[in-house]
């Protein structure tokens, strides 16, 4: 009996993941607010009623996609502001981590970039909540650095949000660099890396002199 339940649970999870994957593929060309559940179920090859065994609505599916796209990134986000290494090493490490993530998960990055200010409120709120968690985790890492000595909690959190916003902006720029003519990709990626490096340096300089 338990073996049968295990098989059913595995099949249910497989169908759920298939719906998420299909939705993410369809969202390459449209926003979540325009996505219909029949499009998603048609792409998976299941009846529309099967959708409701896994999600209450397309908004609920969108929230699940937010968790899939951002939920596993917390260790990486903390690593980007790790206190190990000198400032230049930290900047290079952060930008490299962002670039590799975008290269590996472009559809997820595109979904977050589009839906962060999109028309589906539960999804906007889910993204906002995840980014707030990132900011608090980054704040905890920044507090370990001697440069942060004397900073108020509010100022540290403000700086953490600034770093998180910069990471998102850099990810969006790397995503744009992946698109367009193949022969120009290397130049576009190099330009993004150079720009992001300068921006991170600027934030770092401001941080060093904030208490002056």
C-alpha cells in the first residue's frame, strides 16, 4: 500500500514540476497576467481540471515559480558579499556568481525581472518578500566586516538593499547580453562586467566614507 502511495506521490510531483516548467517556457514570450491555465495544461498534455490538483490559480503557480527561481539563491547571495578576500576579489566573485547564474537559469531571471513590477499582486509580493530576506541576510554578512563598525542597523539594512538591487540590475544586464547576435555576446558580456565592476566599486567607496 505504501509503495503504491509512493508511486502516486512521485507522479503527482512529476506533473506539478511539468506544469511549472511549461509555464516558465510560455512566460518567455508573455507576462503571467496574460497566461491561461489551459495553455499550461495543453503544453503538459493533461486536462485543465488537473491543474487544480496542484495550484489554486495561475497566480498561485506564479508564486511557486518565485520560490523556484529565488528560494535556492540565499547561499549564493550571501557569498557575493562574503567578508573573505580583499575588496577587488569580492567584487569579481560577486559578478562572476551572478553571470554564471544568469547563464544557467535565464528563464528564471527573465521571469523575476518581468514580474517584479508585473500585474499579479501575489507574485509581486512573493518577490518582494524574497528580496527582503536577501537584504536581511546580506546585512548580517556586512555586519561581520570591520568596515561596518559604528554603522546603525538601519544604515546597514539600507546598504544591504542597495547591494541586492545592484545584483538584480546586473543580472538583468547579463540577461540582455545573452540575447541578440551570437558574435556580439562576448563583447556585450565584457561590457556588463566592466560596468558592474565600476558600480560595485562605487558602492564600496561610499561605504568606506559613510561615517566621515
